[in-house]
């Protein structure tokens, strides 16, 4: 009988590379290699069972996106794990060698021993699409900002004309992405519903809401500790004997901190509860950076709770109907 872990779930570790996908299936000693293209991914997931399989892999600079989209298409559960946790697991296992095959087996073991099956859910195609569109929008905005800075210092007319043409092209590309986002939301009204919930928080507007939903699709399905850890806003204690070092932040999705920074500044000025919270922290002598992180953490916990309650209410209403 095949060995199955995670309370009846079968774990599949996948080491994602530019050209290949190495897959280690629980209960199978052989690690299989597939091409990282449409045909290879289709062959990999052909025999996966959405009811019991969990696929575990790491972020690899975007080479995992096609795999995510294919898994979402078939409603197969996956988990993108943090590389630092996997490295710690490698050290705990005493594994010194590093190959693609070993990495796939390591990811399989990490998923089996460290992940909680009850907190994993199948991904959705609309979440992956939103993530890709938002990522491209950020890239285009960064390129436009860079070109605008170059335009300010361009002395030669030919160079200025070249930069202006590039900015015009980037503006057109941004408009196309905005139109695609609008079309995507029109097709998936649940995204609009979630955005409206998030925009109820002072400081959170449409763009921020989209960014949060793209980077943290698990919002509303996690407890407060899990969501702050995933958002990279959980404090990490460093104490040993009489040593008491300043607390840092545990690793997580750093993009969440970037997204929440400006909304947190707005909330500190205009949200009465957040404003009072900041006043208490200042009275205790907390530095400005600590207060900012505390506000972002509080906002994320609040948004998670609001999303959880709204989703529960919506599901209850649907059940009644």
C-alpha cells in the first residue's frame, strides 16, 4: 500500500528550474524529470488527484508560474514554501549534497512533516491570473519611473525623443493591463466582492486591494498568527540566557509590507482606532519603524478578520437561498 502523509494527503515535491521540473511523489522512490513547458507540465499532473494530492515547491523567479496555472486549472492543492524554511529543514536532516533530485525529495519531506493539510486549499485560476497581471503592472510602472528619471537629466534632444517615445509606449502598455484587469474582474465578480471588503479599511484603495488579493489569496482563511507570518510581519524573538536582542521580522512575502506601507501611513492619520493605537506605542517610547510595522500588522489582521467574516456570511446566505 502506498504511504500517504498529511492526514490522508499524498505529498509531491517539485524542484522547479528554468528547463526542467523534478518531481518526487510520496511512496515512490524514483524522482522523475519533466520539461518545464506546457507538454511537460501536462504529463506531470496527468495522474494527480485533486482530492488527495498536495504539490510543494519554491518560488524560482517566475519559472513556477505555468505550473501554478496548470494546477489551478485542475483545482489541485499546492503550497509555495519559503526557501529559508526548506534550508533549515535540510540542515535538520543533515543533508549536505545538493542536486535537483535531492531538492525534490527534500520538498516532499518538508511538505509531509512541516505543512498543515487543514490550512491548505486548492488554488484558483483567477488568483493566478490576477497575480500575473499585477506583477506585470508593477514592472511597467517601475520601467516608466526609471524612464521619467532619465528624461529629467537628458541633455541631448535625440535622447529626450527616444525616452518620450518609450514613456508613451509604456503608458499604452499600462492602459492595456488596466483594461485586462477590468475585464478579469468583470468575469470574476467574487474578486470585486473581496476588493469592496478590503476597501472598507481606511487607507486601502482599489490598487492596494488588488495587490493584497494577488499576493495573499489565502486572506480570510488563516488565523491571525498565520496571516502575519505569511505577510512577513510576525515578530521573531532572539533571546538566549541574559541576552535580549531586538526583535526582527520573520521571513514571509515581503511584497505585503511594500503594499501596506502607504495605506498604513494614511491609517495612522485618519483612522481613529489606529491613531489611538499609535499614540499608546509612542507613549511607551517605541521607535517610528516599530510603530509602522505594528500598524501594518494590525491592519493585516483586521483585513483578514473582515474577509473571513464576510466570506462566512456570504456562504451562509448562499446556503439559505
